[in-house]
C-alpha cells in the first residue's frame, strides 16, 4: 500500500480551504527519506525507485485529484492578520492500518490563494532544518509533526540570494491551529464555525463528543497538552522562535520549525528569530506566550461555554490561572528530574534556581552541564558552594531525561552549507545519530558547543 487517503477536512464549508495543485518539477531528486516513519504509517515503497517515490510523495500519481490548502488567521508577534497555507498544501488524510488519521502536507510546492506576494516555494536549507529538528524532537520524546522526506526541486529560489529549492513532506495528526479558530470566528455564518469546532472535537478528541460540557472539556484538554509541551521544550532547551497563534496546533504537536534553535550557553532571555527585536518569544517567555495564545483560542468560542459572557470569561480565567500554576509545578518537577533530585524534596526550588543562575552567569552549556553533573565533571570552582547544598538533598536517577545530543545550530548550518555543495555524508550521519539522542559514545564533533566563530545568533523562517 502507498497512500490510503480518506479526506474529511474538505467536508467543512469551502471558506476553510482552497483547492490547489502543486507545481511540476522536472529535475526533482529524493534527498532525505524517512524509512522508519514510512513503515510506522504503513507505507510500502519497496518496489519503487527513487524517482517513482518522489512522484508518489508529490501526488504526481494522482493527477485527477485536487489537493487543498487551509485558510487561517493569526496573531503574528501580537498583530492580528488573515493568513493561510501560503506555500503548503495537503495531499490528503492518510489512514493507517490501526485507523490513525494523519495529514500529509507538502511544504514549498508552489503558490496557493494565500501566498500574497510570495512565490510559495521553499529553500533547501530551512527544509533540511525542519526535517532534522522535527525528527530530533520526536526522538527526544516530544510531541511533534514528523518529516517523511525532503525532495530537492532542481530550481533556484530567491531569498537574500538564489538558493536551491526543496519541498518538505510533513506528517501531522492535523494542521488545525489556534489561528484556524480565529479565522472561523470572523465568519458571518455561525453554522460555519459550528462545523469547525464540532469537526475538530470529533477528529482529535472523540472521547469528548458525548460529554455534557464538551466545549469546556475541549479547552481544558488543549490547555493541558500545551502546558505539557512547553515543559518538554524547556527540558531540552528548545526555543520555538515564532509562537504566533497560527503556529500553535490543537493536536498538541510542535509545529513549524522556522527560526527555532536549541540553547547552547544558558540564557533565559535568548531569542533566535531575526525579527524578534523585543524578546517576545524568548526561552523564558514561552509559557507566558502559550497562555496568551490559549486566551486567544478561548475568545473564539466563549459563547459555547456559557451564554453569560461575564460568567464565561470568569471560567476561562480560572482555567488559565490553574494552568499557569500547573506549569510552575510541572516545571519544578521537570527541573528536579534533570538534576536527579527526588521530586519530594522540599528545598528543590532553591537548588534549581542557584544551579541555573550559575549556568547563566558563567555562560555554561545547557545540555552538557546537566551531563557533567551526572558524570561528576562539574567545574569545582564554579559549583563549590552549590555542591555542598546539593549533596544534602535526597537524589534519584531518572533515565532518558537529559539528552546526550541535540541538533545544535552551528552543526545544522555546517550540514546545510555542505549540502548546498552536494556533500551529503554529514547530513546522513547526523540524521542517523539523532535517532538515539540519549545514547552515549557519540562522535564529539556533534556534542561540543560552538566556538565563538561558529555561533549562530539568528535563524530565519525561509519564506
């Protein structure tokens, strides 16, 4: 079996999507292919050569079928705008053998009705970045969209300069976002939004369908997933970079790896997006922004929660306040585990804070410092007084909590530059290593923080 498409999103009112077809690419080439993921979702390419695999992945074997791009809105850096899939389309919803429904999306396949002045294309570098980081996130145990393949198009796309073009084939539980609900709330016909919220609950959380307070339960579920997701991001030092409302998926998956990065030296105010001048999406602000985005989601369907607007607002505020406290509690548990502290210790907060403060002051590497603690390699001058307090604590070992390897920015940049020159060995080696991020005995080349000359201070979304 290759695809088993059974589309449901196109049963929604047509205002939520547009029918589109991808551009044709005569010189396409399969650059990265995720065989493990293909097997997981019951795809069989055994009898196909690489060119035929490209045709299947790009939908070229379904020329009679119109694919679709989704409409949505969103707050981008706090400013509201109408958006949509400007360079992406969904081939369809693939149904696996165990009845799991998965979106199959092409990213960089050409213009759509939502492209505005853009070309709808993608450069190779950002597609390699998303492939590597999204798969690393999955292997780290963090909910994420997945990368099935990267196909180079043989074309050049103009960004700051001409770069080789590429398409990412992305797999997700869904691409319904906070921004999708924001778009739906603008529509004049209430039944159109009714269809959207009912569809979303039925598709993503069918166990809520018959609940008495299903809309309230739906919001509580989204909050729960997002708070847990942000805690996991901070566990591994991940900075999303553009936590706009259109980049918050209602399936609870990390989505859209544009100007994202992992911390090298610990700095809670660190940002990577080239346009985040005010630090809105800094590492430490991520939980606050998640709650802000959730508040924007709640605004779209407050009238479903209670007919009395004042009462509905109060209910939402109570849920958000509860989740703010939940984040603080879960963050403390997570950090306790990173330090191998028994989570029942009463003075963990003080020990955690002092450890992070020392990391910040001395610009220590976020990933490697926790490994140094586990392996008794901490700098004894820096941590002399802290270790005395730490040794008085009750300790407990937690497995697969502190990764050995993360996809560091400077390594990805090197790999991208080599790929532009046709050198792919490091790319394939790094892809393989990222499958086991908690493994020891990994090539030190991929573990060391960047030197001053290697540091990457900003990343870009590639549009």
